[in-house]
């Protein structure tokens, strides 16, 4: 299993862990195949990241797995500000964003 930022999740990935709100109510159960509507809903709910089943681990780098999740979250927020004028839907920009976030988290 790997934890992915909501911006790195792709359609067809499978949730490894249920998504719950602050009251413990399940919003999406484990095992759900993620669709476009799920990604939009998670963004509206303010979900920063989710656990994805191991079959999808190729979407996550080894460097990201060893980073402190809190540092990665802070670095991701700072990089979001720096990349605010770019199209993060573009694959190249999304990869640059991820690389910059990992490096920033490692150096902070």
C-alpha cells in the first residue's frame, strides 16, 4: 500500500483504506475503484491524500515513501503556491511538481 496525494491519484486506482470524515463516518469504503467523480468529491471534502492498493505502487516513488508525511504535506502546500500559475494536469508539470515537492521535503 502507498499513500498518494489527491493530485497524484489516477482513475482506476483502488482504495486500500476507507476514507472517513472527522466524525468517523465512511465517505468511501476500502476497495473502491476510483473514478473521476470520486477525485472531485475527495477534493471537495478536503482529503489531502489516500492509501492506494499495492498494485498501484508504481505511481509512487521510493523517495516519497521514506519521507515524513507531515514534511511532505507542508512541502506540497508550499509547492502548490509556487506552481499556482502552472497547469498541474499536464503530465510533465505534474512530474516536476512531485520532484520539487520531494526535494523540498527532504531539504526542510
